[in-house]
C-alpha cells in the first residue's frame, strides 16, 4: 500500500512538473517561426523561446567549437559561424548537424572565392536556418571578437556588428522527441501503479500467497 501511495505522489508531482515545462516551452514544441533575425535582433529578449529564421547568403567561417560531454564522453558538438548578412553586417550563428556544417563550410569557400575575385557572385543557393535568439556565452563572444579583429572588421570602419546569436543547434523535431520520451515517464508510473495495485489485491485475496514479492 505504501508503495502504491508513493507512486501516486510521484505521479502527481511529475504531472505538475511536466505540465509546467510544456506550458513554458509550448512555442518551441508547437509554435511556428514568428520573425526573421533582422526583426528579432533589436529586441531579442521579446522573442525568447520562439522560432526565428534567417536566410544565409554568405559566411566568413567557423570561429569556435563547443563540445558537450557526459562523464568525459563527448555527446554533441556546437559550431559557431560568422555570417556576412545581405545588408553588409555581421552576425553569429550556431549549428550542430553535419548537414548544416557542410553547407556553411561550402558557403564559406564560395564567399572567399567571391571576395578574392575568383567569381563574380557567391555561387551557392541561400539557405534558411531556423533557431532561437540569445546572447553568446562569454568564451564564444571572445572568439567572435578575436576573429573580427583578425579579419580587420571594425565598427569604426562602418561595419555593423551584431552580437545576438541565432542558435540553430536544436530543432523542433529534437524538442518533440525529448518531450515525447519524457512523456513516457508518467505512463510508466501509471503502469507501475496498476501492476502494484493488482499484486496487492491478489495478495490480500489470497493470504496463503503472502510469499509473493510486494
């Protein structure tokens, strides 16, 4: 009986927690793109936890890499790229998938071919990235500034340098998968409660079977 009561309490707590998480993450889980990066960047805090899009037309390269790990075992990587925007300004963008990295690396090569005069235009189709806007972590921000200095890109020369990061390292699919997996926990708890209740009833109805594990 105590075991069943404990499971009920745990289920209630989890349902409340799960409901709260779902409510506060509803835009990431079920929402659509609400603005472009250009629209969101000036007041990015108002677009927190909402999907933002940007069409990349040029890239100046990768300036930082972040590795996530668990017990010293790498579990994922985030790559920071410097994007040359269509209005001539500079912005930071992150990706994690191999497909996104390959595209941005190819776009970087095409961009420098254009800068060096090898081509008359950037010979790659633009691609739209979708993510969330936030401030860069201090270490990544430092690398961003170092690359800007290395490339001699200064605001004093008329460049517009944007510091708000478009984080495209996650996707709606990723959030939905994690949310779905977490949602299985209350289902497992309900199953455990039903199984425990049946076993307890069986034991009470059959005292001679008290040897059954509780």
